[in-house]
C-alpha cells in the first residue's frame, strides 16, 4: 500500500505545481508583447541605449528644469503590473474580475517604491476571486432594473477597499518578500554560485515545473533588476536555447533510428522557434542526458556572470531571435558566448553518453513522447510535431463523445454538427454521442470538449484522445477528425459500411436520435419549441439580460424555476455558450437539472448583435433538457446554423411561422 501511495502523492504534488505554474504563466504570457515593447523602448531610448532620447528615456530635465518622465518608468511602474493584474483577475472572473483586480493593484503600486509585479500577481486573482464570491451572495436577489446599479457600485466599492488593503497590508509584505528574494539572488551572484541553479532549473523544465519558477520568481525579479541596472541575467537562466540544442546536435551525430532522423527538425524548431519542450522526449529516452543540459546551463550562466551580460526584458519564446532582440546593448558578446558555450558543453557531455550507450537499447522516442505528455498532463505542441502533426492517435476511433458541463446544450449541438460531418464522409461505423463531463467514463476513444474544460475531461477519460475546440459550430478540428478517420480507414483497407442489422435513418433528426438515444414516445408527446417561445425582436441589450430573457421564456412554459435561471448565469461564467455563427445557447449547469420540470427550447432574435464575452450574438436559444427530449430540435438547430443560407433566412424572417418552418416540424 505504501509503495503506491508515495508515487501517487508525488504525482499529485507535481500536478499541483504544474497547475500553479500554468496559472502564473497565464498572467505573464498574454502580456509578453507589452514586456517586449518596454524592453525595446528601454534598449533604444534610455541614457545608455542605442538612441538616447531624454524625453522618451526619462533622463535629464525639460526646458523648465523639471525631470523628464519618459516612457520607460511609467510603463514598468503602472502599465505592466496593471496588465498582469487585469489578466489574472479576468482568468478568475472574466472582465469584471479583471477590472476589480486592476483597481486593487493600484494600491500596491502606489505604496511601493519598486515595480510591483509580484503584488500584481497576488492582487489580480485575489480581487477576481473575492468579487466572484461577493456576487454569488446576491445573485438572483436583485430587483429588476437595479442590476447595473448594484453591479457597478459593488465592483467600485470592493475595488476601493482592496486598493486600501493593498496599500496598507499587501504592499509592505510583498516589498519585504521581494527584497529578501532580490538579496538572495545578489548573494548568489556575488558568491559565484548562481550557475548551481541549473541543477534545479534543467530537471524542472523536463518535468514541466519551470513555469512556477520562471514566471513566479525569475521574471518579476528580472524586471526589477533590469529597471535599476538596465539588464538582468535572470531572464536567461531558463530561456537559454544552448543546452537543449547541444543535446539535439548530439543525437544528430551519435543517435540511432527515429531519434537521429527527427533530431535536425527538432533542433530547428527549438533553436529558431523557441519551443524548448521539443527536446524533452530525447532527455526522457535516456534520463542521464539531463547531466548534459545541467552542464550546459551552468556554463551559460557562468559565462553571463563573468561577462556581466544580460537581457533588458524576458525572452519569450526562448528562441535565439527573441534572445538577441532583448539583449542589452553592451551584452551581445556575453549573450552569444553564453549560448554557444552552453551548447558546446551540452553537446560534448551528451555525445559521450550516447557513444557509450551505442551498444545498448537506444530507447523509444514515441514512448518517451507519451511519457512527456503524461507528466505535462495534456497533449503538447512538441508531441504533435514529433508524431507528425495534427489530430493523431494510435487507437482506432469508433466511439466519440462530445462533452460539456451540463451535457444538454453545447455538447448536444456540437455532437450533431460533428456527427453530420462524419456521416457525410461515409464513416457510419463511428458513433458520436454527447455527455456531461461529470458523467464521463473512460470508455471512449476520443473526447471533444471546449478548451476551458479539457483538464476536467482528461481526469475522467485518461485513455481517450482529447480534442479541444472553441467554436462549436464551425471548428476546423472537426475537419481534422474526419481526415483522421479517412486515414484510419485507408490504413485498415476496409470499406465504410453501415452497421449490420440497422437500416439507415430516413432523416437528419432520426439520424441524430439514433445516436443520442432519444426515447420515441417523448417526440410524440412533447412540444419542445412553442410559438410563444419564439421572439423576433429581443429587448435585451447585454449578455446577462439576454440570458434572463431566455430564462424567463423558459419559465413561462412551466419548464423551469428561478433556480435554473440563476444556474444559466453560473454556467456562462464557467464556460461560454457561444456556438459560432452568431448563436449562443444559454442553459443551466449539470447540478441544476433537478430544477427542470419538462424540456423546452426558446428562440430570441436581436436587431443589434449582443456582446457575448467578446463575440457578436444575434440569436439566443435557451435550453432546458429533461431526459434527452430536446436533442432532436438541437440537431435541427445545429444543422440550420451550420448553413449560412439558413442563417440568412432566419435573419430575414418576418413571422414566427417562418422560423418554425426553417427548423422543421420540431414537435412531430
């Protein structure tokens, strides 16, 4: 029992660190463009830059004798921390969380005398999370007409309170923490032991734990160091492409089989493209090669320390092009030497290891790639490239499930679109069903899911291939899946035939029903889409109001209660129900199914598109599904909105009868 518990705890710990690192990376990476812009402005216009300009670089005085503010200082003091805080808050609670996060972060910015990146990475998510919890207290309890007043004032009041908390409490704590961390780094530099960090950084990269170190510590400290000294060595502790390139070059000369053949392409992608994870499987094939990257990393850091070289801003991705673009004016020789020497040392050590192992089993690149995916917890760009690209799997695909949170709206419609494509391609032996993520079992060959739900789906179906989409109606991934099925059929060298003993359904609705197992008597006794539930001129002006309008129409049919309407908002905050082609299908969460008395579907058209989390929506279809009764109409809706001519007919429809005619005899 103890022998299995320890690896399990280790895996859970590693997964937790990976998740934390991914969250930190999610705040930094979307704003890398801003960091690059600041780095370029700094490199060009500061006093020691390539083109010193006092009014831009922020040095010297203006005509009246006042100090020049410039761009460099305000960007690093205000712009970059606020962008990080907004991104962190938005990741927790969408735009509302981002706005409150930015307000709260002003407290730590104004109170500090240093760039407050760590403070922003704390206050942004914290503000978003607390705002979300506060909103849940009065969600559904606000009188109609007062929603905007309550929403705006609650965000403003709570943001102001958090700004004060940041100023008086968070700022001193973060400043002290930053000072201690900075002093520790400076001690390591002065003592000449900074290269020893490679002992931890290089294995962490292969285990996908580097984001927590890089974006949680090195980048914030590096920015502060760069602001005071004009450059920082910390930006290259992890991003140096030399060690990985050295390992791949060793495989090019001394490797065997698939590893040797694929190494040149991998080296190009790693060194020029900056995708470091491309070399991780080569390390995992022969783990002792981690000594090569450690040696190369230590050499590169030592070279940077000796030459006093560094970058002015983070290098992302870790491409030689990005590294040189962010190199300080006086550091080109040191940086280039650091990359070359790191590569050389890594190459020498890796070559010795590979030559010594030539008479032994070389290892399996595919197995190492799979091992890498297992540690990362998801498919990676590297594994796709090493495997030949695109949606790929070694398992024959016969059962596909389209999963969403509740299993009755997005997944049903997405499954219908994908099913029609697969059917049109002649793959009648492949079944496509829809399911709630909570009800998934590890019995499917492929799981198609919204990108925001991928991790939850992977936990439920570890042996299935996960395909993520962000547009349910017209995702290009659907075509990739069909192409994969075509390739699978050609490999198997067998014609596509119908399942023995089953007649081909006579219509699209019957075809959808056959795959989703809609009970026959439901279609005969239930009116899913009613005339009174079709509105051609919706009155809502924003997404929450549109959800309320759809919910009240559902309630008017007697299908749901107020609790279900609240869950429709909760579902939207979790994962958007935007489907593409101007369509959104708001519906409740899986937990809200007990609040559904009967199935119903509503249709609302808006004259002016509604902003649906950044996407324009003209049609809102509200859904309440009980016992899969609603899936027939969803199949028809999916087919209609997958056809641009039919969408144009819906836009031009003047009567309710025209809309019902377009969707067909949905109550038949």
